[in-house]
């Protein structure tokens, strides 16, 4: 992993840990859950390779759209 990613990844991991703990201690309140989901998605995108990004965009997201259109 490039050193350029390290501060962003470390920061995201802190946000995930904080909100994960808050979620487990306080129950599933919607703002905490949404913040946690956004941080996890951002971390995933920060760590994925270009090929994984293209695969996600071209395959997974299109399949989700097709599912909801039906």
C-alpha cells in the first residue's frame, strides 16, 4: 500500500472503530449506522485496486440497478 494512503486509511479505521463501538454500546441508531456504513465504503474504495474498482462499477453496481428495475 502506498504511503499516501496511510493517513486516510488510519483515519477511516479510527472512525470505523469509534462508530462500531458506539453502535454496539448504544444500539442501532440510524445516524451512527449510516456514518459507519459510509466510512466502511470509503475505506473499501481507498483500498481497492483499479481493476477492482472497474469490476465493481461495471458488474456489481449494474446488477443492483437491474435488480431494482425489474
